[in-house]
């Protein structure tokens, strides 16, 4: 049995697949460079990478990059993804909430 305070190991990749409950139950591809849109229609950045949990090989977060490029990358849990099309990730939160997401702290 795993201790609850044990940290899961992660790896950063340029792309990965997530499963959305709706509208598309099929796995959705998320790739570096895709636009990220908030639920209020604002472009909040781009996919810099995806974070994959090594143990399960599943995508847990998207790393949000900004233009101009900054050293801060926000961690977007995949539970906040509403939909994905061929070049855009749509979130289910407004743009102000994106700034309150955790900043990625690399090891």
C-alpha cells in the first residue's frame, strides 16, 4: 500500500492523450504549441508541454506557456479541460482563474 504523502514521479513530454467524458469520449491528443482558451473566450497561452505520471503513464497536467515567453509555467490539471480540437485546448475556467493555478516547480 502506498503512503498518501508519497510524491508521484512525473515526466514532461511534448504531447500526450487525455480522456474527456464529453463531448468526445475518445482520447484527445494534446501537443506542444496548441492554443489554450478560457471559458470566457480569451486566449490564455499555449501548451508548452504535458506532465505525465510515470507510474500510470497518464497525462495529469498541461504546462501553460505565455507569449512573450516567461519563466513561469502554470500547471493546468486535465480535469479543467472542457474540449480539444485540432489546434486548441478549451478550459472550463475563466481567464482570471488561470493566474491562480499553481506555478510549475521543476525538480
